[in-house]
């Protein structure tokens, strides 16, 4: 039986998938991609300082995404713990590694601003060194992202397995989730072990399937909600 708390949590999960995804897309592609110049630390630094308010908006959106992830994990726990408590707990712990990585990635952006702030205590460094350090912190986000993606892939593959077992959503959609997140985890560990892996499989393909799944899930949960097995037939 599906209780009222599970139905409410499903709507929360649907909204969170949608708005958290929108926030991170805007932060990464409308803000960071606009400001970062690949291979040019000097121009990147100039862009950030010329558009500091926009950069801070990106930080705010990152924090919104982190809060959304915590809300999402809580909602998934409410929905799927009755299916298998131990698997839900495992998925929670793995998912929280992703959340922690995103918190770290977002907080590191304050250090980028600090390096470029021109504060008196930074006079021991040359301008070019500070610009390089700021760019280094941006580059470190890349490693943190794919380390976190490994655990998000593992955790969400388990969530998707529980969706499959529950029959609350179409099994074909749940199976696509298992495949998508497993693929993301495999690609992440391959990139960690073999840095040139991205030349074999484009980075865009690492997390695109899971993005498609999450957007589909958001619309499904908001429009259809949870359906018992009998209603799925």
C-alpha cells in the first residue's frame, strides 16, 4: 500500500528533480561557461571580477542545488525505504557523498573570489600567481565532480533498482535509471583510473543519460505520481 506521506514525498521529489536540475544548468552553462576561458587564467580572472555579482549568483544557485539534493534524498527515503530498508540506507550514504562534493565545489568558489579580491594579505603573491590559483580551484572542481559522480551513480542505481522493485513507476523507466546511473559510475571510475578515457568517451556522455532520466522522472512524478502494480498494468 502507498501511504499519503509517500505520495507527498513523490511530489516533492518531482519538484526537486526539476528545479535543482534547472539551477545547476543555469549555474554551469549560463554563468560559469560564460566567465571561464579555457587555457586563459588571466582572462578568466578578469571576467569574474568584471561580473562578480553574476559569479555570486552562480554560487547561490550551487547552494540551492545542494539543498535540493538533500531534500531529494530525504524524499526518496520516505518513498523507497518500505521496499528495502537496507538498500535505501546504502543508497542514502552513497548519495550523500555526491552532496558533500557539491558543497565543497560550491564553497571553493568563495576561494576563487578571495584570490582575486586584492586583499592586503595577498600582496605576497604576484597577480599572475593569484590568477593561476583561482583557475586551479576551478579545475579542481572537475575532479571533485567526477569523484562525486561515481557515488551518485552508485547510489542512484540502487534507488532506481528500488523503483523497479516497487512498481511505483513503469519498470522500463526504472530500468533505464539503473542503466543510466551505472553507466555514469563506470565512466567516472574509468576516468579516475585512466585520465585519457575522456578521449574515448566524450565527457558529455557520462551524465547525459542520467540527466534525461531525472527530467523524465520529474514530469512523471508530478503528472502521474505513484502507481501500484495493478494500476501500472
